[in-house]
C-alpha cells in the first residue's frame, strides 16, 4: 500500500485520537479532545493550503504547550514546597489528585510512625536497664537515660564512639570481637566501680546490635552475704563436730562388748557426725572456690599423678566390690591448679563408686580427644540417670534419689564443686547417661590449656588388670 501524504496522515491520526477520546476515561477525554482537535486543524490547514488555518493551528499548539509548561512549573514549585498544588480538571487533574492522595497517605503514615516512635522512646526511657544501640563497627548510635547513669555515657560527647573504647574490660572486648554472648557478662560499671552490671549484646539485624546492661549490685551483695554466712557457719561448726566425734569414739571404746543397744546408738551418732563433718568440709571447699578469682596465673603441671591418686582412692572406696580400670596419657599435662583438679576428679570417682552396684565396673580415663581437648572421663555401669535430671545435676544439694544419697553418705555438693573447678579452668562438664545402663561424666578442658610434657609417654597406659584393682571381680 502507498503511504498517505503527511497532511492526510495528520488528519487520520487526529480522527483516530478523537474516536479514542470518545471511548476513554472521562478524566483524559478532555486532553485527548484537545490533541485531536489540534491535529485535525493542522491537517486541514496543510490540505487547504490556507495561511489562516496554519496560523490558527500554530497558535493552538503554542497555547496548549504553554498550558502544559505552566502546569509543570506549578507542580515543580509545589514539590519544592514553595507553592500550592494546581487545581485543574482532566488528565492533569487526575494526576495531581493522585499526588494529593499520596501526600495525605504519607502524612497519616508519618503521624503513625511519629506516635510509634514516641511510644518507643517513652518505653525505653522507662526501662530500668541500660539500652545502647550499636552500629556496624560497634559505634554508639543511641542510648536511653538509664545508660547515662549505669554506663556513664554523655550526650554530645560519646555519640559515634566505639563501645569498646569506653568499656575497656578485657572480657568485654573479647566477647565483642567473638560475638559469643550465650551467657551474660558480669563486670563493674565504668561510672562507679562499686556498681556491678550484667551485660549482654543481642543482634538486631546484620549490622545492628543492642547492648543491654542490668544493675546486679544488690544481687551480688546478697550472694556475697550468702557465701560469707555459709563459710562462717561451716567454720564455726567444725570445732563442735570435732569434739562430738571425739567423745562418740571414746564412748564407743568404752561400750565395746557392753550394752548392744547403747553401742548401736553410739555408732549411729558416729555415722551422722561424720556425715556432718563431710558436709561442712564440702561447704567450706565450695566457698573457697567461689571466692577464688578466675583467670589466675596457672602453670603447666602433670595430671598423671593426680589421676593415679584418684585411682587409688577409688580402689579404697570400692574395697574390692567393683572392677576399676585406669587408662591415661601420662605425657598429657594441663595449665591448672592441681589441688582443685584433684577435688573435682575425686568427686566424680567417689560418685561412681557410691552409685554403682556391687560387681559393676568403673573406668577412669585421661586422654586427648579428636578436637584437641584434654578430657577426664569416669564411666560406670550403675543405675544411670533419667534425662529429666541432667540439667540440674550441678545445683547445690540436688539429688536424683534422696533416699539412696543419704544411704551412701552423699552431701549433694560434689557436682557443684566440679562445676566451679571447671569454671576456673575454662572447662565444662558433659554427662551421658541412660537409666539402667550407667553413666559417663567427662571434664573437658580447652585445647589451649592442654600441654605435652617432656619425657612423657605418648601412648595411653593399658587398662588395669584384675590384679591391680584390689581383687575386684
């Protein structure tokens, strides 16, 4: 097909737009009618060749373009905040009306956000705990009024500072670098060293964190008072218990072969006195462990001697009623306090002997596992422990079977002592147990604390034979 001449093409386009305008939305119909009319006028002028029609078409186009320019100018001023929104009809009216609706919606949303932010600020201001918002590099972005009192932050000075530059506690800096906040950190306040804080950092997003600090001064003082009370009472009980024990022993010697009923009563008194002495000794030992500071300077020491002593103790407690086996790496040492280590290992072994029926087996191991951790493990073939009790085993005076614990002479403090000793050595206690199939208690020490002693045997010793276990079956 041949192409239409330009004037005819304009006429055709104008007619098409005019038909489209009649079928379009009412808001845009006015604009389309204007455009179609101008195109029809321009096409007519070119077809007729009349200068008058041409000038009229140009004037119409100029007027339409001027109107669009003025509307755009007023819209730009309004967007810049220096004018009012034009009030027009047609397509521009629909566009500007939509902008006005978006503006009203934005204002409502802004008011809601403002109210929510005000409520958030009121809530954080009322918090008894300090809250500090941290940026990607640990810089301080915001804090509540309590943080000024507990952490000593100052408005206009500390904003933008890194939190580690203000809180210079070594453990705090190490945790900020590692990101390990599984447990809260207790440290003195930088504003007042008499105030103690429990600090924890939680992750808000990929680059935002929130530091929370709580004043635990009162709780810490109560804990110190409790420790002092237990230590003082236990210390005061030692002398009268020693005197009572001495008199009971003397009376037993006097009543030997005499009155059977009186002798049974005296033996019962002797048992309870010894039990009280053991309890007082454990309480004093636990108090000393609590008072000792973690992080003392430790030196490499051989653990084989400690394990040998614990093994001999197990044989003595068993009295030939169990098969006791020993397996240890004599060349494996540890950065530790030998006396504390001996008390922890001894408690695990004595528990195994007490809770393993006659004829059962006990295995003692000192070794290094595949992760490089130094491990002391005690495995028994005793009655085992129900999983429901495992989380509370290290609590003071917690007993799985109260009646049996009293029969065997347990104080309920052994595993609490183990827990404190391991805390001093950055270790942890793991328990594997199944009712009716025995238990395995393992003290695990970090690989960084394990040392290889010169001249030690690289291979573990063999298990003790029957001839070494005091005649055990």
